[in-house]
């Protein structure tokens, strides 16, 4: 297996992390990813909401939280109120509802800025991976493990691979930005 292929998993992990990370950026549709990471103080520890309740989206702007233990509803409600979700939790018969208000133009712009920061972070990670692989290729050539021609062939292959992943980041960003901007 050559040097570039041995590092393909690092590129893939960066893309997977980006996809998961931008799910927490709000769009006009409700998504459990907006709140599943919120920590709830229960049983003496802070626990992510997704480990304490079932989260569902019955309507485009509503998230329903059904705690498995009805005794922790107050703690969940308190943590949701403190969070930056932007929707007050409403408790009714052991179920918590979050109805997200429509995004205004200013909030959309803020969310797009947050998205761009996350995309740039992914691009930096991809560049760092590419640079470390380039160093590895140069070291291999210096230690005579590969020829100079092989080095340039690997550089070309690496640049194409890194370019493909950068393009994927761009497409992911464009799709998410459309979701944020659409009314």
C-alpha cells in the first residue's frame, strides 16, 4: 500500500467529523442534533440529553423530548432554558416540546458565519493532513525508499486526493448554507 492510500482514512474522518459537526447548526427545520449534546445535571453527573430521552421531530419546527425517567423533566427543562437553542421548553404530560421560531435574516447570517468557520476548520485539517503526507513522501525519497519520479507521482496523486476532499467540503457547505437560507 502506498503512502497516500495509507492516510485516506484521516481525510475521511475529517469529512465525517464535519458532517456531524454542522448538524448542530440550525436550519429552518428542527433536528434532534441541535439539542442531543446538551448536558443535563442528573444523578450527580452531567449526561448528554440523547442518553436520557427519546428525541423526535413530529413537525418541521418542533422537537419532542420524552425522558425515560419522568423524574428528571425539571432538570432537562432547566438545561434547555439555559442553552442557546432559542426556543422555550414547554412541558406537558411528561413530554417536553421545543417549538423553534422561524429564523430571521440576521440570525441566518450569523448561522452562515458559524457554518463558514466550521468549514474553514475542516479545510485546515485537510491541509494539515496533506502537508504531513508530503513530509512523509519527502523523507521516503531522501532515505532512498522511493525514486524522485515516484515522489512527484505521489505528490500529484496526493494533490488530486486532497483537492477531491476540499471539493467535498465545499459541496457539503453549499448544501448546508441552502438549508439555512431557505425559508
